[in-house]
C-alpha cells in the first residue's frame, strides 16, 4: 500500500478568528502574540542590512506563496 501526500489548505488567520470566537483565553494569547511579532519585525527591519535582505526576498516569497496556494487549491475545485 502506498501512501500519498495530500496537502490540506489551512488559513491560520481564519482558524484563529474562529477559535477566538469560542475561547476568550485563546483570543487574548493570539492578540498578544501579534503585537510581539509586529514589534520584533519592526526591530529587525530597523537594521538596514536586514531591511535590504527582506526587501530583496519579498517578491520571491510572494511568488512561492502564490504557487503553494495554486497547488493546494487545485484539487479543491
């Protein structure tokens, strides 16, 4: 018997929004993490070298993201 990998589309923001409606503790923790990650990103991007690397990679990340979405959703239509 061969096992085949079948990816499942997952939207972490939609998941967090749904769970947040049912669980106030989750909502508080998730919202707190968002602030921490935003702060960390701002601090990292304040470094000119890190900012240049981020700016150079951003188009590639978007391209790869679009490919992953297309491949993941191809079997769902």
